[in-house]
C-alpha cells in the first residue's frame, strides 16, 4: 500500500523477471485500476516498445509515464502525476512476455493534508467549534472521523471518534467525556466540525481532524488557544465588578 499527498506525483512499483533473451518488442505492459462496479479502467498500456494511448481512460490522460530505461531491466513501474482523490483504489500491473505472464496488485491511498494558518481562540468556560472539511462520498456509512489532541509526550489523546454511522467513544479520553459533539446533519456538506463544550485551560494545544470518507483521506491540523486563564475579578469605579488579566 502506498499513500500519496493530493496534488503530488507518485510511483507505483512493479518489477518482473527478465533475461536478455526476452524480445522487448514483444513485451506487453498494462496498468489498470479496479472498480467495484463495471469494467476496470485502463491506466496505461505499452507494447512494441511504444506507449499505446488508445483506450486509456480520460481521467489519466497526460498523467502517466513508464521508465523506458528501466523496462529492459525488468522495471515496469508507473509514474502517476498530480494525484487526485479519485485516484485512490487498487491498481494492477500486468506483464506478458515470452517467459509468461505476471501480475501485481498495489493499493493507493490519497491524503489531503492541510494546516490552519491562524489559531482558534476559545474563551474559558465557553463552547468552541473546531472546523474540518472533506470531499463527500456516495456512501456515508463508510465515513470515519477521528479527532485527536497532540501530546508532547506519549500518545495523542482521543477527543472524538465516529464510525459506521455512530459515535464510538469507548476509548475517548476522560478529559473530553460529555464535552464533544459532531453534527451528522452537516456531513452531506463535507463538514466534520467538532463542538467542544465548556472549554478548560488544559484544552489548549494542537488538534488534528482525520476523515476517511469513501475516497481519500483528509487531515486538518489546528491550534487552539484558550483565553481567560489569567483573569481575576477586580472592583471597578461605582462598584461594578469587571475582569482584568493578571500580569
């Protein structure tokens, strides 16, 4: 299995047994992507020491490349440019020569990872919403959402988890019990935002939202800053109490 970042190039490895006696002009290399329904997609085809573009699925046009210098050494790896979320799935490499036929399956996972530039400012004791978005798949029963808080030492804390159409909170960290909520009515919009209730000073830190819909993997990292941790009540003129930040 290979994980590629959305928008980057990736190489799908495929090697085969080769001896000098094999005639390269009779070597056939075919790459296909498996689909759950319907015929597999033709990703790349090579025969007679030439790339064959006829029949290539339009989703892959201008984005695939073999390594000609490697073919004579038994390397049929495929370079896939500008990876998209829709590229995620199982790929098959088929090799046919005078020595026989080989095939190899390789799974490609596509990750879209981003980091929010500015921290989210939360008020002590108030509720705050942590934003997270993703591309919606057709089958939302496959939706898997995990929120975690990074720890300087030890494993990250599980803030909230959702799978198979329901919250799965058996391993939720005790610090977040009864304080977190997702909004399933917003899932069709690609919204996996989390509401954190009654913010505490210990909630300050970095959070990561991981979303696995039908296709792709989405990750958003953000910083939460809690204000109000250093406040004390002082007496204002005319007897009105006010809040003042201590030094």
